[in-house]
C-alpha cells in the first residue's frame, strides 16, 4: 500500500567490474512508483506525492495494460525530436487542469519501467532482482506505447558503449544493479555512473549570495548558437565563502557599462521568454519567493566548468567551477562543443510520433 519510498542509488566513478551485474540506461525524468488496484491508480513521486493530475494522458494506457493489482517502479519521460525533454516535464506541474490537458496533447508522456514490487497478492521485493526483472519482462511482453520496458544488459562492454553515447539523448548515465539484490525502499542499493564533462562558457552576469551583497552567489553562464545569439544555459555556484567574497572585486570592472550592449538587456524578453531563450530573470517555478534577480556583466570573461548532463540547451544541474580561461575568446564558446548524436536505441524505443 502507498506511500512507499523507492529504492535509491549511490554515485560511483566507474562501472563495476566482475560478474553478477545488471546494467540499464539512466533515464532523466520523474521517478515514479505506479500503484494499481482495479480501477484505482496512483502515480507516486519519489517523495511520496501524487502526480496523477499532471499526467492525465497516462491514466487510460496504465489501466489498460497493467495487471489488475500491481506496483511497478519506473520513470515518466517526455521525448522530443532531440531526445528527452525534462523541461517539458516540469511544465506539466501546473495548477490549471486545462493547461495540463493542453500540454498532454502537445507532448504526451511515456513511462519506462524497470522493476516490479508486487503482482496480485505476491510481494516480490525479497526476490533477487534477476527474478523480478524476468517477471517484469513477462508482464510487459505485449506493452504498447506509452508504456515501455527499459533496455538492459549484463555485458559490461555494452554498458560502457551506452555510457559513451547516451548523453546526447538526455540519458545521463548508466545504472548498475546486483542481480541477486532484493528491492530495498529508501536504501542506496543500486549504483549510478554519471557523466562529468568540461565546457567553456561566457560569464554574462551574477547573482548576489543570499547572505548579502558582500559575496557572489552564482555566475550566469552563456553559450552562443550558430547565429551568434548568446543563450543563458545555467549557473556555476561551487565556491568557497572566501572565493565568493573575492569575486565581488574580480567582477566589479565588468559591471561598468554592462547594459549598454548586453545580449540580454531586454527585460521584457527576460521575463516572458519571447526571445526563445531560457530566461535568467524569471521567477522560480518551485519557489515564488526565491530572488532570481541578477546583475549584468559585460560578456568578456570565459570560465571552464564541469557539468554532468546537458538537457536541451541548458545544464541539468548546477555546474562546477574549474578555472578561468583568459586564453579563450567569448565568441568561441558555442553549443558545438556539446553536440552528441542521440543513440539509435532511443529512436528504437520511441519511434517518431
């Protein structure tokens, strides 16, 4: 019975060696446990919250294709032309049902399953994962979109190949699971291997730290597209308190006349997104009280950052500072350095709609 916390994973630096491992792509979506009992259906988030109202497009296919009584573990994803669209998922978390319905029609969601916890009256959590996976494959043998069974392999070489190619489609790593492992809610019993890549970005602004204007909270990063337009792609905020204070002096010269020819100077476009860019000055979707105001800088500084995953035209998570690049021209900081071709496996799982 819900609520139930899902099994978790701990991050490791490399795929595990030896026998007894099961490998899967690491999907970038909303982790869910799906509970069905007859006509009752609950899509539960990782933190035990119901998500049903945000995904009305999944109700009918889940009830039609899943066993009458079951609990499955998986991920809700939305697939676009260039891979997984995490931002499209975030847009679904809207208070207006009419808006959610419109978005569901425009970009329908899918569910990728990788584990089964129970079927009918049988609690399967104590079984080895290999047996649960076999049972899940049997249950989903005739599954049709938008329900999918995740690809899997026990061949480490195949998993390594996945890891090198999957990032371009929004699959941000590889999961490793012991074949003899039980399902352990809220325990980090799985392993995840994620990318960490380097990228040179333009520093086009900053935000003050929440403790005051005597230290910098984060730097706003930009990359140029093929037309030379500078897009806001994320922030870097991994600084010690001492460095945060030093940055105030370091950035001061670049604040002078920063708005004169700044590529992000139109505040109306920052707030509405009409320029087609990610907006650095918009309110937070998650916290309306969070201050996202920022200070423009002349876009002349270049910084090298580390990031684990690129989602569309933005960093999926906060980037990590590596070093300043005084030898790099800002106009050379482009999306071209990030381009990765989506893997053929994604196209096979999610054919063009």
